[in-house]
C-alpha cells in the first residue's frame, strides 16, 4: 500500500490525465498482475510472440512505435531494441517500472501522449453539457516516414474505458458516453491504417463470463459495437483466450476470460 502511494506521487502524469484516471488505471494493472501473474502468463507471452513474428515482415528497421506500452508486461523490449534503430513507447502514463526498464537501452524513448487526442479537451468540456464531447481524429506520428513498424498492444478496448468512467460521474448521459466510446474506437482503427510501416493490432474483442464448470454463460461486446471490418484472421496463433480474472479472485461462482485477436498487419 505504501509503495503504491509513493508511486502515485512520483509517477510523471499531467493533471488532466490524473483526473481521467490514467494513473490510477496503471497502478491498478500492477495490482491485478500481481494477483493474476500465473493466469496472465500465456496471454502476455503470446502477445510478445505476435509482435516478434510481425516484425519479420519489416524490410527496414529504423523506428518502432509501440502504442499502449504500459508496464511493458507484454512488450519484448530487449528484442525490439536490438532490431530497430529507435524504439518509441507511447502511453498516457509510463509507470516508474517502464522508466527503469527503458533506461537500460540507449535507443528506447518514452512519450507521454493520449493516442485518441481527446483527453485534454474531454476534461475541459465534460461539465459543459451544452458542448459536444470531442471527436477523435488522431494524426500524431502519421507524417514520420522513418517509422517502419507500429503495434497497438492490448489498447483498443481500453481507449474509452477510463474516459467513460470519468464521464459517468454525473457529468454526461449514457447515450453521450456510448457515442464517444464508439467514435474513439472507430477512430483508432482508422488511425492505424494511416500510420506508416507495418501496423500490428493486438486487442481483446470480447469478455466471457464462465461458471464454476468453465462453461460460458455470457458474452459481452467490449468494443462498443465497433467491428474489425476488412480485417481477417488467418493461421494459428491469431486468436487466443486471456484468463483475465480467475475463479475465486472476485467470485467463487464466476471467472472472466477475454477473447484476444492479433492481426499482424491491418493494412494487408
């Protein structure tokens, strides 16, 4: 508890990002990973393998851009550093552990940024009910021709989650929040198509509720109705189950899995 408090104080994070809950979210991932380390292991390793497999298609290896780098639990940082001239890690908040890990590599750079490019405006207009919520139209990094590889890593389904929780605090209606969420996720898919280089998308697409016997009792869409249009899964290893919340962690009656898809190149 004391260590989390210290990390909360010391972690670089803008006031707007703190208000939306991005720092709290990163600290929450640390706690959940500690609780679910064994259950998460396969998912984290498969994510790393998907990235390492995708970069084999890169004819040049100048800049590598990782969107949603987080605590680097699912990022093969050492291998990326060895194979690219520069590795750029992007997230709204970089935990202290990420700064420490990146310090080992001269060619790894951390950038604090909201890839939806809406968070700052969201905080500014959230309580102005007559003002529409911001529309996502991200452009950052799109004009850098030296970027040869991009990966959006377990990020898509999370883009609207914390902003949605922020807006639920008596600020905006459910319909407004759902429209914003759908827009943000759709915009991210369009953004990935505009970025240079080979672009990998790894994302959970569905939440599964399982009973004590391991039978699925409910399927929940976590992409707010957004479909991965035009993106086809092919070959083994493109889809797997993430044991997200094991039985007895939150409930003795239910566990929660997530269905994860990995698309090596969304442009192909």
